[in-house]
C-alpha cells in the first residue's frame, strides 16, 4: 500500500492530485531561490502571518500549505506526501482526496491563527499531511475492513513517531500538526467512501 513501484510516468497518471501538489511544492521552492524575484518576495506575500490574516489577507490560510522554508523542509513534506498520499487518493478519488488535504491544512492554519501570537509566521504542508494521517486513523477506527491489519499498524506507528518528533524537533508548528491530525480524523468520520 505504501511501497512505490510505479515509474515516474505511471505515478503521474495514477495519482494526479498528489503529483500536482508535489509539483507546486517544487515550483514554489524554486521561485524562492531563483533570482527572478527577491528571495523573500514569495514568503512576504504567501506565508501564514497571523497579523496579516487578521487584517484581511485570508489567502494566507491556504498558501502556506504549499510553501516551505528550505530544500529539506520541501523535500521531507513532498516525500511524505508521495509515500502516504497515493493510497488515499486511490481509495477516495482525486476530488475527495484534495478536499481532505486542503481542509485539513486550512483547519491547521486556522488553529494556528487562533492559538498562536499575531506575530507568528508559518509555512509548510505538515498540517495537511497530518490530516491524511488523521483520515487514516479514522478509517482504522470507523471502517476496520478498509485497511489490512499490517497497514493499520504501519499508520499507527508512523503517526505516533511523527507526533513524538513534533514535540522534539525545533521550529515545528505544533498547533498545525495537532489540529491537522484532528481535522483529518473528523473528516474521516464525516466523509466516508
């Protein structure tokens, strides 16, 4: 379920939503390092800054989901999406998968807006990715026959390890991780295949 054996071309054909999201991650990262714009321009206009959101720049509840603070940040989140997204995209279809991904990310960013200081700035797709974990956990709890016992154990183990790492690593938006997970779990309860 989580092993990738497809060729690059097959992956794009089978998982178009995951492919487009990863392409957006890469494109936005490249735009932040290429000398086309000053390297801070995209962060200045699209990162989640609570003060600017309060002032009416509500697109900042969505755009941080696709922005990353550096190559390793972008690579890790894109790699996580490539590992865990395809199975869910296949199970749910592209439309529902995208809905869960975006709503989980938005829930994470709204929670960040409410619970973090006005000066708080954030980027990254971790809240949306934790939303996918939350959705998988909801499947394990409410739709036991959808995942094998082995895949359920893999998801639970990875979710626990990811939560532990959330509290150990520096510069992590703990609020986004937790509320992305909760949001995905609630969506898994409400939106069933």
